C-alpha cells in the first residue's frame, strides 16, 4: 500500500500532473473545491492515470484542504510516483 501526499489545485483549465511540490505531487483539476467535487475528481483522475479501480484509492487526510494524503492499495509509493511523474 502506498501513502502519497498531493497538492491539489482546483478550478484549473485541465486535469494534469504538474510535477513535484516539495514532498508532494502537484495536480491541477478542473473540478471546483465545493461539496467534495475536487476530491471525487482526484480519485477519478488517479484511477485513470494509475490504471486501478477507484475503490483502491482512499483519502486519508485533507478532506477540505489542498494538501491531501492518499492511500493507494496494490501499488508501492515508488510505483505510484513513477507512474504519475513519468507522464509529465
């Protein structure tokens, strides 16, 4: 299981992995930061990019913050970072 930090920027022009942001991975999402829409969009985006089911992605911390800690079942942290950051 991977535990990965993300820095999420809502209301962007497109969904994209930007790169490193300190020890986190910076992701821009089109979804607004209201009523959990950005969190749902993040799970969907990660599911698509990592080719895993959304049920394997759990928001650990950061429900109402741009800084999120995500638990990902079935992948190591190294594999998760490699898959997301090599697509830049």
